[in-house]
């Protein structure tokens, strides 16, 4: 019997006893294998949730960072149930189906299909997004590089706010150690490091997090490069970590600046990079993550300033374009990655990059959606960066899409 429904975030299924998380102290009582039920899940909980048999939340969406990381960790997860904390009773046995989004009473078997296909080698580069450095070695042979190192998870696992780590003299090392694992595993394939993009609500629970402002809508608040530019010392620490790795001999690193609103933020970030001794576009490739309509319609200014690559974030693009909080349950039906306005902007960026000989790369959830990926291939994107568990599947999808295009052109 289905107890409650939500949004499934991946193909994994878990069975276990319900454990409700109402206070931070409840996380400390988890022993592993429980079905964790919580109203809202935040990134600072991940160090506990990775041991869970499954995770169920009242709020949150398919593109939330916690959902993405749990999928990478192969933890079954269903988000946006609305009332899971009310419907699911403590200590009862339930089955979490991350594929359908259903939560069943008791134990329910679901036979999964394994992909035993060959490794396809399409012309479009298939890269990977990485939140967990430790899995880099497992996927390096399957991917053509890393489209986005999301270093935030490594920071949050320390339990400390980046400012506290900075004051303790540990921030540079924490970043360098995490990025080194990935750069080493993928060398000589390109690896793009994304500077911090942590919403304030996910920092507030860390030691020192009280310094963060209270925001009712953090995803539309102080985050991305705008936040880093308010604290140059933290941004310098990020760039110093990359400088350290370059001096160690890693020549496959690139830096991307996230959630830029206009070229002035991009320019200021590169200015800070120069202050630590890094020469953008000479010592390493530098690009921007195009996730806002304002960046789309001023793209030529970024190109004139120098841009080695452009990554695309369709989740934030849709959120900004449609005025819909992508974590909001009540407005979830209005959140549409394939809305005509979003697709038009994405197409504009891809075509402009192709005209200028600049690599374009989709990152985030869209890179794991077969229908969106097919459309991106048809539109002419250079590379697809997908989730670790989707690399083989997306390779096949892209290869078939490319062959279909060729056949149509020859017909």
C-alpha cells in the first residue's frame, strides 16, 4: 500500500525503519540503514544521511543540491511529499522507491534492470558533475572530464563555516585536498572547479553559521559569485588552492564562475584571481556559468572579456525566468526546465558559443534527462556533464541522437 507520494530523485530503492528528524540532536542517533524522514534536508546533514537506507522530505525539488548529492551517493530519496512527516510513523517499516517517488508500507520488491550495454563513444563529450571527491576514481575511465567540481560538500563535511576554516588557516587545504583527488583521477582530462555556490540556509547550521543573514528565499538570495565577492579573502583562498595544485603540476584544471548576473562580477572575480598570482586564460581556462537571463542577453560582453568555456544551468535559469522557487512544493507544477523561454535562452547561448569556437557544456540535473539531452545534441551543444550514475546511459542516448541526426541529413 502506498502511504505517501513525492518526487523520486533516482533509480534506487531502500527499505528500513522510519526515523523522524525533528532536531539536530536526532541526527546523532542515526546508526545507519534507517529511512530518515525530515521536513527539510540541508547540505550540512549529508554527513549523516549518506548512511541512511533512504531519505524522505516534505519540501524540496528534484534539482535541489541534497537530492543531487544523495543520488551520487546512491541513497534512495523522495522529496516534496508535502506531508511525509505526518503520514509516516516512527519505527514502522517502509519502502522508499526513488524511481517512482512512492513510499510503501512494509517491504515491497521492485526488480531493477541493469544496463549491460557497451560503452558508447559519441562525438559530444560526456563529462560528470562531482560532489564527492572519493568516487572520482570509479568514474574517471567512463567520463571525458569533469564539468563541475561542487566543492561545497567537502566544506560542509567539516562542520564549519568557510570563514571559520579561513580563520583557522585550513580553508585552502580542505579545498586543495578535495580537488587534488579529482584532478589526479581524471588527469589529463579537463576538470572544472566551480567557486562556492552555497545558499545561506545551508551555511547557518554549521559552526559559525550564525553570521549568515536570515533569508526567506535563499536560492534567490546571497549565493554564487555575488556572495564570494563580498568576502575577497574566501575567494582568494579558493584561488590559492587552485594555484597550489597548478604549482604541483596539475595542468588539467579550469575555473568557472557561478551564477553571474553581468560581466562586472566576472571581471571582478578574475581580478581577484590575478591578485593571488593566477593569470586567467593563460595559467588555466576560465569560464562562466550562464544561469541567469541577464547573463544570456549580455553574453557578448563575457566573450569580449575572454571566456574559454560556458556552462549552462537550466535549473537556475528556469527558476529565474519563471519566478518559481525550485525547492517550493506549492509552485512545483510551474517549474519547467523545458519552458519555451528557457529553451530559447539555452539555444541562444549554444549557438553564440559555436559561432565563437567556445565550448558549451550543460551541467546540473538537465544533463541526466534523456529528452533534454537529445534536444541539446540537436541544438549543437559541445559537451554534456551528467551525474555519476548516468554516464553510461547518457553516452548511449547521445550516440543514438547523433546517429539519428546524421541519418536525417543523409536522407
